[in-house]
C-alpha cells in the first residue's frame, strides 16, 4: 500500500521491516537484543497484519506445531513463550550490584516460564483463525483445530475447578500490557486483568465453535452454548445499565469489538470512548486495546477520529516515533524520549512488531479491503477517505488472486476510485451514499462527497 502522505508510507515500511526482521524460524519479539523469544501475545496481536503483509501460512503452521508440542505436555495449557526455555538467573542478574537483584531475576524467570496468561495463551485460537481467514485452507484449519480445542478445553476445566463462574477470574494475566493508563506507572495497564482474560475466554471459545462448525463437528453446539454462558457472566459482572463499568479506553474497545454489549448499548459507550480520546488528545491503550481501537472507531461512524489517532504527531503515536527517527516499530510508545535519550524504564526494543497491528486497520479501512469469507473469495471494499493522505493505492495478492483499490482526491469535494476484483470473487463496494455488489472485473467510480 502507498498513500499520498510520506509519514504514513514510512509507517507502512516500519511495520513491514519489523515483521521481516522478526519472522525467522519463530515470530520473535525483537531481533537485536539478547532475548529474541517467541512470545505468544506479541505473535497473536500482530497475526492478522502479518497475514496481509505476506503469505505466512507455512510459517505460522510451524509455530502452531511447536505450540501444540508444548500444549501436549501441559494438558492444553499454553506457555507465554513458544518454544519454552529454562533461563539461567545469572543471565538476568548479570554483574549489576543491586540489592534484591536475584529476587527480581527470579520474578522475571517466573514470568518467562509461566503459562495460561491471557491474551498471550489465546494465540492458540486467534492465530489459526486469522491465518484461515486469509488463506481459506480447510486443511490448515483442521490440523490447527487441536491447538484451539486443547486451549479452550483446558481453561473450561480450570473454570470448573475454580467455581464455574464462566469467567477467567483467577491466575496471572498480562492483559493490556504496556498500556499508559495506569496511574501508578509500570507495564501493567489499568484495565481489570480478569475482565480482559474473561473477554478473551469468550472469544476463544467462540472461535472454537466457529471452527468446529466449519469442520462439521457436532461439538460446535457445546462450545457455542459455553461462549454464550461466558458472555452472560461478563455482562452480569462488568455491564451496568448498558455501560461498561471499567473506565478505560481498552475496556470500552473490547466490549464493543467483541460484542459483549448489545446493539442498543453501543452508541452511548462509543460516545464515552470518543470523549476519553478527545479529552486526552491521544489513545492510552496497550497491546490489547491498540489492536482494535481504530476498527471500533471506524465501524461506529468515527472515521475522522480514527484518522486522528493514526496521524497524531505527539506522544504517544506512530507518527511521533517516525518524527524521532524510527525505521521499525518500538516496543513502548516512549522507548525513545524527545532529544534521543532511551527510556530509563528499560525493556526498550526498537524493533518490535506488536504495535504494528495498526497496519491491518490501514489495509481494511484506508486501502479498504476486508474478508467476508475465508480466503477473500467474498470481500467488503470500503475505503475511508481523508484529505490528509490525499490518495491510497492498494494491491493485495489474496489466496484467490490480486485485488486492486486505488482512490484519490480530485478536489476537496470529489474522489475517483478504481477497483479491480479477481476471477470468481465478489465484493460489496460501500461508498458514500452508494453500495454496489460487484463480481470479478474492473470498476471506476466518481464520488461527490458533500
């Protein structure tokens, strides 16, 4: 994808090269420091964007094979890192002369070696589903279904042992990692970790139900009913009078994106989210909320605000990083401080693809292509126009063939659009005041905006 905004084009390049640099044998969290680990959470949040960028089916299938080998030893449990490791404490304590350094190192080791942390472990369901939506390969879905089912069966069993609340309200969870909304600072977000883990519990069970139905397995009914029980339990605990009772951007985003809210409750919650972003002047989401926040805004008539989030040049924001010289994606929003100094909090990878998930939104809403059916045989083409980027040229080589979408401003009131749909494919083209069902071929539109 190319746009008429040079900084946006640099962002596209930054995301792509963070993927290229980290997709070597396993999806690593960074290629340039002594870590280079296959963190499941990082891989999960970026997986949809990765599938847009490249044909990563074989790469992810290998990673999921490694994952199942670990799950098979652990009754379906998913470790935070695939493949797992047993680190030496000395590697983390080093020669630093500090009191309690070994206690800190032990805590880090425990974090590295732990399991069942949401949404890290939900990589077992989300990665196979995202890959399937892009490649449309039922065989791949069938061989990765064992990962999906093993993880979900494991957490259902844990739920039963912990009182059957239909919530994942126990254990340790990274949740909205590296969010900026915690008033006490630190890497853990303000959003209740058990709310995050329960929402992902619901989503993982729902994905297993969808996969089972496609694979013609009768057990899809059981998982669907279980998912509905979880959603009901989440609503009973976290939704009061139609409002999410956790006042963070991420909590609202998850409730809207994963349809925890009923349809008639969405508008009042999106209004609250909009006010929070506008009042702060930026998003403050971490690994969880950032993946979905622009989708939620664009899907609920806040297209300009979604662009504002993308194009924000101040901290925190993707363009702010570019203004500070970034050529890849950073682990933290503030890994580099104004003036070029590194953040003293540490853990500052400057080549870390997680926040690069914004590129998936750009493909869906600037380029304008989103799958309706696995493999992109049927798609929605709905580009969102904004004069700040002038034009967009998208070529997407899907499993069904190459789609092309090109739009540009002719003047401040008119946009020209060209759409090319590959053989045997169908697209619902959604434009201002117009919806057109198109089959394979090339189409041109001249749209008056006002």
